[in-house]
C-alpha cells in the first residue's frame, strides 16, 4: 500500500509539473501536485512509521496556519521574497532530516550514508542561508548591489575544500567534523549570494529552488537505508524539483544572454558608473495623462509592457480596465512579457492572471518583438532593463547582449515611471531620450486611473 501510494504521488508530481508549464493550467497543476504530497504524507505517517500522530497533527496545524497567513497577507509584490523564504525552509528541512540520521547512526555510518548526509547538509544549509540573503536583498534589508571583496572566490574554494576534508574525517572526528560541515555550509550560502546583484534575482530564486530540490533528493538517499519507500519518494520528488528548477534557471539565463557562471560570479550591477549611459544627458519629454489619452485615441494597435513598477503599484486591475475600454473602441491590445520582467520567474504572468487578463493576450519575447514595428503605441509600465536599447548597441553596458523587448521600434513609446531612477542593473535607459518616447511620471495605478478618466472624456 505504501509503495502504491508513493507511485500515485509521483504521478501527481509529474502531471502537476507538466500543468505548471502554462499559466492557464498552472492553478490546477499546483492543486494536483499538492494532492500528491498530501497522499505521500498520509502514507508515510499512517503506514510507514510509528510516529506520534498527535505530534504530527499539531505540527501540520501549526504549519498550515503559518502557510495560510503568508498566502493571504503577502502582497503580490512581495511574492519573490516569500518564494525565497520557502526555498530556504525546504533546504533547512532537508538538512534537519539528514542531521537526525547522522545523530541516529553516528560516525560509524557506512561511507554511502556519510556521503549522502554530507551532501544533504551541505546543499540544504547552503540553500537555507542563501535564500534568506536573497530575501534580504529583495526586501531591501541588504543592498541590492553586489557585495564583493578581494579573494572572495578563493575563500569560497578554500571553504569547499575544508568541507570535503571534514567529510572524509567524519569516521575519526565524528561530531566535530559534522559541525564544521554545517557551519561552513551556512557561511558558503551567504558568500555565494551576496555578490549577486538585484538584476539577477530571478535567476537566483530559480537556482535556489533547484538547490532545495537537490537537497531533498540527497535526503532521500539518506533515508533509503532506514525507510526505503520514503527515501524513494523523496528522491523522485526532489529530482523533479531540482531538474525543473535548473531548467528554469537556464531559461532565465538565456533571457539575459548570460551564462550561469557569469550570473553567480559576474557581480553585475556593481560598478557601472561612467558606462551604459550613466552620466549621459537624456532629454526627456514629459506629458500629462490628457495628452497621452489623445495619443491612445488615435492608435489602432497598442502593446502594454508590464514591469516591476506595475507590481509595486498593484496596478494590474487598472491596466485591465484601460485595456478593456480601448478594446471596446475597436483597438487591438496585447501584452509583452519578458522572461525576466519583475523579480521572479513568471512574476508578470501571475500578476496579470490575478486581474483575469486573457492568456491569449500575453505574448512572450520572441512572439511579440515582430509586432512592435507595426505598433502605434507601446506602453511601458515600470519596466526598465528589459526595454533598454543599450542591450543591443552599447558593448560597455553590463546588459549588452541581453534579449530585450523592442519597444523603441513602435511609432510612439509612452513610459510610466515614478522617478528617473535606474533599474536593478543600475543602468540608465537611453530609451527615455528617444524622439518617439514620452514620459508620464507618477504611480502606475494612479496614472492609469486618470488616463481612463481622460479617455472617457474624449
């Protein structure tokens, strides 16, 4: 029965993961995967162990309350921080299970078990501390700029070597070696994330998600010795999360035309002064919403480009209302979604789905870019780096080579920003000074509400 339950769970994980690949089916995919996890938990508790059911129930109730509280209270703009924390909790849980197994069997464990425990603790603890550093950067508690110092990578290498030696010495030194691995793993997680800038946070989140899955898979190998069925279930579940997270990480890297090595060690977003348009004079044209409304009224094809500024303002419902008004006037409205727009993978898709915007209107980068040349108005709402033409023309720019949305090829580009501050990469956007670009300053939600009011008066 327990093996059959785990098989059903694995099928739910795989099918749910498949459904998560498209926004239209993602919600149901999440439910199916959660159902699979519930089946696995029930099978483990009732059939696979002799644990105190009351203690398990208390733990599940506490966890459910905390999870429900976060899900209800956390705003959409804070979702990346929540994902980062959950990644950390996943890694921490794996490290705790591996630690309990080490305490159970001690330094007399087999070499296979020692290797599995070491990898589980290393990756799990690294994920835990690294995820909370990512949370701090996203929340603004830690500088979003890369934090680097001389010899940083050398130090990381030395720490890794010391951990390998400590793992080899576990049969002789027992808990001392284990504590060394535990402490250095936590330190390594911090050192690996602090040199990564805010522009690369979407990649970091998906990478840490992959790490949490790998840690779970390693914990499965740890449990194979004592709980074979539970260990196999964890290996399957962790491998799915680890592999899908790594694939998503590669998609994010492709979206920025950079390698994973460059993201982790490149420290993009640090010293960019004097290049990439920084310091160059940009002559902007500031328009009112009334003037922008007249441009919209004369347009036939409009492409909306959502960015993090839209998420901060919680303007997804306002943009839908404007789009619906324009569509009622017979105009075509599309949405351009860059793979790294926002602060986590799929951020814009989730945000617009919350406002019940049709999935058919959401176009990815490759699909929408040819449309800009035939577009009357491109509306940029809080996006910056993903629409910066410097990625095509300025070889000194840290974002050079990054595929961007070609909004500058539209007949008119209307850009909404609260200030002239740079994006996550710390790069000034030369688009703001283009002849076909106009700026409408202000909060995205307030601007859209006023724009709708002005459109109705025309």
